C-alpha cells in the first residue's frame, strides 16, 4: 500500500486511475515526492480516502487529497501463441480498426506502447471476436 495525493475526482474509495508523470510545474512543489511516488503507466486503486487536503496549483479546485492506493493488474490483448503465464514478451499493438469491439479498450485503445516489455501473469478466457488470434491477459 502506498500513500499518495490525487485530485478530487479520484479521491474516493474504489476509484481506479492510471498514473502518468509529473507536470513540469510540479518540480517546484514541496509535495512532489508524495504526489509522484507511483510508477508511470501503472494503474492504481484507492483503498482508503483520508480527509487531509493540500493546496495544488495544477489540479481543479486547487486541491489534492491524501489517499492510500494499491497497484492493480492490467488487462491487454496479445497473441495466443505467446500468452503463457510467467512469460516475458515484447508487446506489439494489434493491427485492427474495430473501435466498436467490446475489447477495444484493452486492445487497440490500450495505453501500451509498441515494443514494451511485459510479463504475463494470467491468461484469461476472452478471445478476439474478429479471429485475430488474440487473447486477454493480465500483465505486470
């Protein structure tokens, strides 16, 4: 569990968010080490909201709130032939343009960059409905 600071729209138990990186304006803030103690690209779930608020000059309402978070695993579609639990693989974005697909959010619209190194934690049941040989996996 990690204590960090988040804006009001995220500061509630159960909220899930992706951490990106500090804004350039954060370099002068004395709270930057608490706000930016997360791993870029990773997803987190708020497990405890604390009522302590702090001034912030980049977030809406000029405030951030103290929360406790845990990292949550992410799902992504990868080729079935490399989807083995424990495997460390190089991700390649699928060549597909079906933005209406029910799995588009973890497939062609995922946050993952081409050639990213990933570790497969679990292979799930969902397969590509277009027959592209992809399967949903939980990754680190």
